[in-house]
């Protein structure tokens, strides 16, 4: 049987890049051929032995008429040249470029927004523009892949597309790869100037409004003299780094809050945590939570958007209100002082991540979707 040729289009890096590499690693190369059209934010070395063709073109996250028109033209030419069986667009910008480029060609097109741009909080005009664009482009979409039940419900409520066109495929992580990364890691508390006997509370995420690093630091200020030898770590970087550093200084937390900056192996840093938090203001999925689960970390997270799809309060984590510093601090203290609750959360998390959030399941569900689009029986 001929291989199914998948034409991936992607602009946004970061979490989407990680998602795509994990997915491709788990896809059967005997059944699928992968062509990757990506922005210059991607590294060819990272996709060695994962794709059959790696092509970079200029694509920008921001709206730029000239650049976008050129990108659409380039993608359209590549579609005609490679003649794929299925086009798979990842994230909003690639979704727009790919769907417009496919007009008149008619190749089955799958679109995975990896979190709807119109759900971004605090930017009403921008959200409205994204919502309008998604509605306009919906007729050009054969099938949607959404990463949580929240994402599906949100699209239905906002009249983006009919439920029958949307397939929920929860994100996943490579369990084996995490184990491999930890074996190769040389990251220690000493290397981060953190005492071995410290009680380390950490978050993994971009230092941006979405991930609420300001709330994390304010929680640290509440807890620094309550939990003995408490230290705090932010694994990541971002546009709010300067403001967060200033807040750390204002609250007298210099030396008690460590910011790693961008690192290639955030898993190794998260493995140092005694507790892990994710205090996001909005979240399409929350992949860091699945990594916390695999690492056996007790979790405190905000009860927003898709997070309750992953975390059940008092079962595999504690859920708190968004931007509620007191509630988040109390949840962390509850886990610190209640060892039975902590071990229950860790045990349930490990069972849940192994059962539901392995990337092998993600790949299997994609395979079924692609076979359906090609009218191929899964038994062939």
C-alpha cells in the first residue's frame, strides 16, 4: 500500500514544536510520509529522521499583509508540487495560511489550533478579530483536531464550527523520552544555588500574562516565612521577565526565587520540585501538568478552561481560583502539611498520565483520523 503523504504547515514554535516532534516520533513511517513546511523558528536538526522533506519559509506570528501573502503563495506552490493526500495545519497562523492556500485545490485539510487564539483573555479587540477569522475560514476546514473538551465546547458556543467536524485528541507526552532525559540530566539543586534541604515549589512556563508568574511570585512572598526553607523556581523566560525580576526585588525574594531562563530540558528542572504549580489565566490544555504527573509531583493549578480536563480537585491535584493568591498559598500549604493527601495526589497522577496522556495514544488517534479521511479501513 502506498504511504499517506501528510503536508504539515506550522509557524508557531515552543509547545507546538514539542507536540509535533513527539507526534511524528510515534507515527508509523511505513504508513505515512511527512512533509514539513515551517517558519525559521524551527531547527532542521530537530526533525532529522522524522520528516521526509523539511522546508522553511518566512511566516510571522503577527499580522503582516505582505509577508502573509507571500507565505500563502509559497505554501500554495508547495501543495501543488508535493500533491499531499492530507494537509495538517498547526496553530492559528498556519491554519489561516494553509486554508487559504488550499482554496481551489481541495485537498482534505485538518486544522489543529493548539488552543484558540480568540480565547486569549484581556485583549477583546484582538480576540474578536481572531474569532471573525476563524468563522470565515471554517468552510475551508475538513476536520478540526482540538486538544481538550473545553476547546471543543468553546468553538461550538462561539459558532466557529459544527461539533461533527471536531475531534478531541487530548495532548500527550512521550513517557519513554522523559525517562531518557532524566537519565542524561546533570541538573542539580546545587547548580541552581538551591540548598539540598530546601522545599522547592516551581512552575514551568513562559513568563507571560497567560502563565501568571506575577501571582506565583506573590504566592512565594506569602509562603517564604510559613514553609520552612521554602524556595521557588520559574523554569522559562518571556516578555515579562523584567517586571517579574522587579517584583521579586520589591517583595524581598532575591535569592529565594530562581528563574532559569530558556532551557533545553525543562523536565530535568521540574524534577527538582517538591511541589509543582500552574496558575494560568487561560489554558487550551496545559501540557506541563502531564509532565508534572509523570514526574510524581503534587500539583496546584487554576480551575480555568481546559485544566479541569486534566486535574480533578482533591484527586490528582488541588484546583484554585484564577489570580487568588491566598487560595493558591493555602493549597500549597495544605499539601505541605498533609502527607497523606500529597501521596494520594501523586499516586493518582501517575495512574492518570499513564492511562490517558501517553503520546502513543495521540498518534493512534491521528492515524484513525487520517485513515477515515482517506477512506481506509483500520484493518487494512
